[in-house]
C-alpha cells in the first residue's frame, strides 16, 4: 500500500466518511432512544422509560443522563408500588366500615351506622357513605320529633285528668265529663280515663236523683 497513491487516499477518505456516517447514525439512534425515554418518563410510564434508558445506556455507556434516569425510574416505580399498596389498604378499610354501617343501618342502629360511615370516609372520600349518613340523620330527627310530640300529648292527657278530677270535686260533672272525654280523644280506651269518665257519669246521675 502506497500512502501517497491516489487510490489509497480515496479509499481512506471513503472509509472515514462511512465511519462518520455510521457514527452519526449511532448518535441519532441514541438521541431518539433518550428522547423516547424522556417522553415516557414525563407520561409517568416509568417501567417503559427505564427499559429505553437501559438500551440507551448500552449504546453509550459513558453518558450520565441514562444512568441517572434509570435510578429515578427505579425510585418512581418503588413509590408507585408503595402508593398502590397503601391505596389497596385504604380501600379495604373503607369497605369494612361501609359494610358495618350498612349492617347497623338495616337494624336501625342509626348512631352506630353514622359512626361507621364517618369512619369509612376517613379512608376514602366517596358519596355513598355521605348519602347514607343523611338518611339515619333524618330518621333520628323524625324520632326526636315523635318523642317530643308524644311527650306533649301525654302531658296534655295528664292535665285533662287533673282538670277532670278537680271538676268532680266541685261537682261540676258536665265539665268533668268533657275533660275525661277529651283525654280519651288523645288516648282512646285508656283505662284510667275510662274509669274516671264512668265515675263522673255515675256521680252526675246520682246527684240528679237526689
């Protein structure tokens, strides 16, 4: 081989050109691989991104970016796995307390149902427990209103009996009879009121015979 020979020079120049072209192709392939990996990383597809960074690292082992990103991908994958486990545990606890709430709801243990639905909401903020809480709350309010109404009714009933007793003592039997009959409108067939009414009527009849 003659270095100064024209054919030799041409051959060397061609070889260098092909080597450069080959290197350019390799560089472009590396850049494309890194770009694809970066895109996947940005989309939070960390496992796929890691695979592309690893292939890029094989293409250019001395480049820092793929190495650093492989470490970042591994961190993100670990964080996601931990988050998924925590999410599964939250779902498990949510379902457990929601089920307890449903069981209490069926047997009308309203306060227990509300407590369990509220506990479920500490794990997951979903609409079902909120809607279920509203229902027993309304039932509790209705029950309280019923109790208050019943208390007032019983107080009125007792007041009419006392009024009737006083009227019997005064021998105003017609007024007493009206009081006892009014009491029986509140509690029909109530034994005490029926007995007092019968007694007032008897005393009225006895007085009329005098």
